[in-house]
């Protein structure tokens, strides 16, 4: 006569798992989509994408700043030829650097330094960042950027390219492609700001 005993660790049927494996559940998947501090994975990806929205246009301006022909003609071409390299180069480099810096600030909304001032900053280092001190400027910035992007998309950009001295043909296509990612800048900042506000203001309830 023999007896049959269940063997520990071996499951039969749906919903069971063998030793060394973990059953995947929708709840576990949702947890992996959110960092321990409550930041959604999509918000982190959106913040990273924001940094890249200004890179192509920045590179285009840098090319213009070092004297590479980008398609301008007539008086505009003469202005750039006379001032790049020169003060025009400094202006274009500063403008590109400022745009990239502002885009990078969005990363702070998904990083610890967006909630606590880094210790190396004099006087205020180590202090907690008041949520509204980050939310309000970010919200205003996203609204302004979205408005500028929408204005360019619905007529503004076409008006600029209609200038006979503006880049034409392939040069116009290249310039357009370089500036096109900036249309996503405002909406991306808005999305990341929403996630930051939901996370930080929710802790104060």
C-alpha cells in the first residue's frame, strides 16, 4: 500500500509557481512602473525626453555660430557672416546653453534635488523645496512653451520660412527638423509637473 503526499514547493494548476520563480501579477507590474519615492516611470522618461527636445536646435545654432552656412541669403546672410565668429557666436552659444539648462531643470522634478536643495548650494543647501516653488514656475514655463510651439505650428513657422532670405529647399527642411522636437517641450514639462505636484502635494494631505 502506498500513500501520496504533496511535495512542498511544487504547485499544480494556475496561479502556482515553482521554487526560485515569482508569479507575475498586474499589481507587481504596476509597482515596477513606480519608483519607491512615488515617481511614475513615465514621468522619469518624459523628463529625460525634455532634455533632448532642445539639443537639435542648439546644434543648429552652434553651426550657425561658427560660420557654417545654413541657408540664409541676402542681408541676413551678410549679418551672420559679419558677426560669426564674433559676438553673434557668443549670443547663439548663450541662447543654446540657456535653453538646455532650462530643459534640464525638468529633471529636478523627478530627482531628489527637486525636493531637497543640494547641500553644496550656499545658505539654502539641505533645505526642503516647497512644492509650489517648483510647481508654479514649471507650470508657467510649460504654458508659455506650449503657446509658442502652437503659434509656430499654426502659421508662425511658415511665415518665417516665407521670407526670401530665410533658408529654402533642403536647408529649410534641416532647420525645420532641428526645431521640430521643441514642439514637445511644453507638453512634456506639463506632464512632469503634474506628476511632481501629485506626488509632493499628496504627501501634505
